[in-house]
C-alpha cells in the first residue's frame, strides 16, 4: 500500500488487487451489520451508503493488477474501521478466512500498513508546512 497526498483533504492510495479484495470484503461485512444504520455508524463511523460508495471506488482496481484510488480522510477511516470490525467481529480464524478469503494476519498487516503510511504522510506534510 502506498499513500500520498492528493490535496489538502484527500490522498491517493495505491492498492494491489489482493489488498483491494480484502478491503472490499471488510466493507461488505460492515455493510451487512444487522439492524439499523445507527449500528453500522457505531461500529465503523459511516453509513451503509457511505461504505457502499467506498466499496465501489475500491472495486475499480483491475483483477491481477494494482491501481490507485483517491479517498478523503473519512473514507480512509471507514476502510480502517471496517478492517478492524472484521478482525474483531468474526469469531474465529476459520470464520474470518471463509468470509473474506484471507487470514486475519493479512487484515491486521493491511490496517497497520495503512496507519503507518498515513502517519508518515501527515508527519511529512507537517514538517513541510513548518519549513514553508
């Protein structure tokens, strides 16, 4: 995963097809949370409609290739929270693998990579703004 600035409130994220697939599955899991939309917002901070719009963006990554998506920070949060929800919400490693097609460790690594990449980006942006 590579994240770079794309404007003041948005970032460009380069994803492999596997990363995009895992994100789509985690978003789908969050969209499928039973109950009212308020439950979805409680778990991931976004509505089903907002999650669906992010899933559509991620679905544009071509099969067996990598691609870039531009997200605003609330969309990045939705991705990160959906991954965390999937890791916590599926009761076993087997359930996680059956539902997503990936292992939990893949999801955890993806979320950590995202967190570290955004941290480095914001730190870099902050130091550049102090210099200028």
